């Protein structure tokens, strides 16, 4: 197990990499079209801060009160209770009461930013500070596309999303469970999912969290891909650890967190809240609970390994009081996102929230309003890691390829907004204003000629044609345009090169692990 | 012409009102269902400020350079040139060179906020400061709905939009040219449009700007509706005066501005810019031109009448460099909106920008992404008067009733975001967190019971039903749901009461004016 030494990319991201030895790989590399992939976003704009300093003080004090007086439950996890007792908490049964200030103190060893390495060093990302890393939808058991409608998702669908993600210019991360491949046994599908991310894409990916041993498999497979020594020293996975809100940390998720923290791999510690059900119906009350939960979860990660990278997560939506359904793109969700961002920055932690969330069953206007509301809120709220940035439909029950490419196109808008305003002499364009003068037009002027190619964000999907032309060509709506784009992208997909020796080793490991236990379907 | 004296509403808005004398009117008032209409928004959230103090300084200095060195054209308007000369500008031909600082100095007499009165005092709005007033689409010659497709708009369509606007809870303003009634002669349609706003709605409205004498008609009709003395002392119209960018003030628009300013009626002084064609392809360059144009236009309004209410307008979009079509909901448009908002606040002027702008031909996902991008940017950018807040389609060529109700529903989201975060004891919800504790749920707790009714924004349109139910009921998309809502609203519409004597006087005036000149269709 050797690495080919360290490489340096433009971002100053250092990583080791196994030699891409084989001739087949080199041939593939030569024939593959050069993909245009944007670097992760570095925000050159301010954060939108909705909480006043007084409001922050109240919420932080209340969160400490929650931890001390009410406490949090660490369920079916005696070792966790021992760790908390040792750290100075008052443990009664499974309830952990954390003295004021202790959790925040423990969180201080968590890094404010970290690099997650990709096997292609150009795709490595920095998470934290002013960065924004975009990752696709996570978790849906169903798949819906224009041609075939809604059905249970399969491994083939999973591969489709990984390919689309690999080809999406504005997507920095391959994600994790882009859909649940329900045709693969529950206890083995994590292996196929990881192999898809590792072999069909060269972007960074997430590990499995559904059992302690599946997290261990994720680490083992990553060690094959990156080299064992490299993984020991570097973060190559960011995985999603949900808190069982309110205030409960279950043994399964904590098992994954323990495995990843011990291996210096990153975890998003994320309250999962439908407001009104898992948190109070008020924004300030929900923020208090979110903060208390993240404080406890992040502090616990540092009890496992000081310095383990963690993200302040917040997946918060609100309930429709008529139907009981979760809602998305709502004003309450935006306010909570902005407030949570402020609380995360006060802790010097990277911040994660949702991206293209919506409740709609179809990629229609409802889906787009709700998605755009969430994307805009997340960009301005200082999110560092945006999960579900594209492809999410029907409250997270469905992954949709058309929604995937529709949202992925809008992610270009976020890049451009985040770049801020160019106030250089060229940006000021005084020569152009002088050249054109009152009543003229700028189409042909020197400044326009020199700048028009990169001046404006350009869609790869939306339609700007004149009505008559659009109508003559069939009058397609966005859903149809997206469906065509999905087909075109999949037609043009070329697998990124992977060292055949590494590939074989990955397959061997997976085969061995699959053979070791019987299939389970629940 | 007498007024029934001044009334005071909750907002401290004072207005006079003609007695609503007739028994018919009183009967109508008794039988009309009480409409739920939201008060205009008062933002309890910060503004998003993208320009640094240094960037503002540069742009302001450059705008002064533009005014002094390049100058602006006041076309076919010798009186305007005289006024500028007298104010100290260097006038050469139709070109007005304004010495550094003069325009900004002249702008200081414009009020930072003003009240626009509605005939129903509960619907009067304050424009400026932290307020946000929402008005519908303005200007499209075409109408498109789900049943009949796209065709030239008629006066019947116009009435449809005024009725929908009257019934829309989150819309504060009836607007102006909600569509062009192309079946009415060009030189007479302003009379029918004004009568529709005055009789079918009781919300504030806009006056005509397409000719000096049409602006005068708007004032005369308003004097009938409100009483002459009341109009002399109060603002009852806000009208849209576009600048012919770059840097050109044409005689027609200035004629309207002169009429309104002299009558103390408000005007939006608004550069109309497709970036890349009417302004440089850079954001900072466009902001410079916008500022120069607004400085000159607002200064000119104050040369007509010191203290005349005016709004810093900015209708700015960018061009698609492939097709030459204007684009909407783009990152450049958002950045310009935010920057322009900052420049407007530096001048202590109310700020206007677009609302639900989009380029899509259909009220589909493209329309909704673009619209939501614009609505969100405008809310956070501190807009005080949002024109085109609902109903806009196809780059402003089309008004759509379905898009109208879809957007109008989203305007509720803006209200709720703008309310900020309640940090009262009830908002903190500590009792709820204590009551529920780890692992519980909040659905039945005392705090939820007491607060759930008003806790969350509720859609009047979007679908949150479980998939199976939604599917069994036909699987309607948002376009179809909107179409149903339009029909329901029009079925339920009841005309607000209007004093029959006033109504007769309005009709007489219109009949007289229509008889006075032959029909013109261009």
C-alpha cells in the first residue's frame, strides 16, 4: 500500500495519491473529454445576519440551560455515558446533564475548517470559513423521472445520479445516498454505493452511517482508494450523523460518529427537525434546541478524538398544521437557517444546511419556488456544506434526474452571486460609459467586446428564445428541457480513469464483505 | 367638492374621504364578505449590503463624473433645459452637464418616505424607510391563461387582474397597467384603466404616464374620487416614469413627471436597463449609470416642486449574449438590486425594484426559479416599492392570471420573513422544551396548542398532501392548482362599495374626455 507522493493543486490543497499505473487508465484519461468543473465557492459577499447580539445571547444562555437542566439522552451506549461522566457531566440513567459552558469548551478543539480530499486532487474541497461546497440530494427511497413516473429506486438509478453529479459543472461533491438502491440488500448496499462514488466519479463523497460496521467499511474502502497512510493523516469523507431530535443521540448514529471521529474523518452533526413536531413551533425555541443538540453532539465527537473535523448541521423544516406534512422553502425555515448560521460561526464551526428542498411531487413551479427560496437563504446564510443542493423532490421521498439538472443549473447562480462585485477599473467601466454616451448602446463598444463572454452567468438549461421560435419548436416547458438534458448528459458520460489495481482491490473487498453475511432486507 | 373630514387609521395615516352617502353603497358594504388584506410590510430584518463603503465611494464619485463630464440629454423639452440652466447646470444643446454634487444637493428636498392614500383608508400605504409595498405586474401587451393560451390582452383581462389584486391578501397595491387593454384606443385606455382601479378595487393605484394630458386626466379623476382639496394636500398616486437609458430623459416621460410633481403626486424615477445593451456589462458600471440617471431625474423633479415625492427606481436586467433576449432572476440582477438599494438609502430615498420577474413563457419551474430569485433579492435588498410582484411572465410581454395567484401566494412568504424573529418569552419556548424533554414530541404540548395557528406561514395554493392522496385526486401540478384558484377567486369577487355620486362623476368625466378626441390606435 504505497502512495505516489504529495501533489499540490492551485488551492494549496496537499494530498497523496496512488499511482494511476495501468495503460488502460492512461488511455481512458486521454480519450475522456475534459470536464468543466467549478471550484468550490469562496464567498466574497457578507453573511445575512437576522439575529441581534441580544437575541444570540438569550439563545446561547437558553441552550446551556437546556443542557444543564433538561439534559440529553445517549441511548443504548454505555461507553458514551462513561465518556460524559469522565468529562464532568452529571449522568443519570441514559440522561446526560452537561454543566453550563462545558459543551462549548469541549467544542473548541474542533477545527474551524478542513480539507476533504478527492481522489482527483482538483476536486478536493475546503469546508468552513467563507467556503461553500455543494452536494446532491441524500436519502430518497423513490425515483421519479418524466418517462417512467414514480417507483422504488434501484442501484441503476443510483449510478445515474452519480454520473449526473460527476458531469455537473457547479456541483463540487458526489454526495452519499443519492437515492436508496432498494434492490440491493440493506446490509450490503453501502458497499455498492461507495463503489459507485469511487469508480463513476472523482469528486469527494460521503460514508455510510447506518451501522458502526458500515462506517468501518467506508473507512476500509477509502484506505484502498487513497492509501492507508494518506487516510490516517487526511480527511477523505464527510458523513451525515443525524440527531434524533429532540435531544436524543441514538446508538447507531453515535456508533458511526465514533468510528469516523476516531479515524479523523468528518461528520455533520445534524439535528433533524420538523418544527412543531420535533421542536417548538417558534423560531427562537427551535434555534435553542438546535444549538443545544449540536453543542452536545460536537462535544461528544471531541471526546472521541480531539480535533476530529465536524460540521454544525441543521436540517430544520416546519410542519403543515393541516396535514401534518413537512413543508419546505417556508419563511420559518429561512429564518432558522440564518439564525443557525450565526450560532455556528460563534462556535467557529463549519455550517451545513439543506439546499434545494421542496415539498412538491413534481419538478413544477411549486418545486422551483420552494427550492429557490432555500438555495437563496442558504447562500446568504453562510452555509459551508450544502447537502440536497440538487435532485430533491417530494419532501425528500423522491430523487428526480430532471430536478437534479434543473437545480444544478441554478447552482451556477449561487457561484456568480458569491463572487461579489468587481470594483476594479475594468469593473467600473467608465470608458464604456464615456464611449457610448447618452442615447447610445453598449452592444458593440470596446468594453462589452472585451468582457461579454464572462460578464453574465449563462444557463445550460433555461429557455430565452423569442416566443415564436420557442412555440414553433414545440413549446417545451422546463421539465421537458430538463429531461432532454438528462439524456444528453448520460449519453456523453465517460467514466473517469481509475487504477485497475485499485479497482480490483475495491471489488475484492466488496465481494469478501458481501459473502461474509446473509442478505438482509430490513 | 367636499371631503367628509380626516380619519385616522392604526398606522397613523391621516386622510380625508368623501362621504359614502348612498344607501346602495351601504347595502353593498353590508353584504360584501370581509376581505383579509395584509398591512404593508414593515421590515424587522436587516438589509443585505453587498457593496463595501469603498465601493460605494467609488461609484458615487464616478456617477458625479458622468453627470459633469458626459452629462444627460433632456430631449424635446426646452423648459427643462431652462430649469437646469437656472439651477446652475452647463447646458449645451439638449445636453445637461451637472456640476459635481449639485444633483445630490437638489435631491435633498425629496422626502425619505411618504404616504400614498387609498380610497379605503385601511389600504393606505407608507413608502420608504423600512416599509415594503407590493404591487402587481405592469405593462404586458399579452395575456396568457391555461385555458385560452396567449393572445393580445383586452379590457376584460385588465378587469380580471384588478379583481384578483383586490382579493389577494398579500398585495397592498392595485398597480397601474396590469396589462395593456389593446381593444381600447391608445389615447383613451388610460381612462378605462383608472376607472377599473378606482371602482373594482379600493387599494392604492398608479397614474398614466404615456402623455402629459393623460397624467392630467389621472389627477383629475383622482380629484373626483378623493376630493380636490384632499388631493392638493396628499399623495394618492405613485406613477412609473422610466428613464430612456443610457442617460436620456425624453419629453413624454418628463411631461408626466412634471405633471405629477407639480400636483405633489409621487413618481418612480426609474432607469430601464437591459445590461449589456443600455448599460455596461459590469455590475459596478451599471450601478454608476443607474445612480447618475436617478440623481438627474430626482433632482429634476425637485426643480419642478421642492418636496415632491419620488422613488429611486432601478429596473435592471441583463442580456442573453446568445439570443439578445433580456434575462431575469440572474445573479447580476440580484447584485445590481442590492447595490442600488444601498445607493438609494445613501440618498434617503424610497427604493423601487422589480418583483416576480422571469423570462419563461409558461408558469413552470423556470418561471418560479427566476421569480423566487428576484423576490428574495428584493426583500433582503431593502426595496420599498416592489412593482411586478405578481403576474409577470415572458420577460414582461405577458400577464398571466395563474402566475398572478402563484406569485401572490409567495408574497406571504416575504411578509413572514420580514417579521423577523420573536425573541419574547413565548418565542423562546423554554417551557415547551422543558415539558417535552428528550425523545418526546411537541404536537400536543401547551406551547404548540397556544401558538400553532399563527406559528407558520400557510400557503393558499401549494400542495402538501401525501403522494397517494394527491395522485388519487388527479395529480395536479401548480399550474392547474393556480388555474382553479383563479376561477374560485373570480367567482367569489364582490365589488367594493363606491359612492354612486362619485361613480357617476367619474363616468361623466371619462365620457366627456372620450368624446373630445377621435380614437387613436398607435
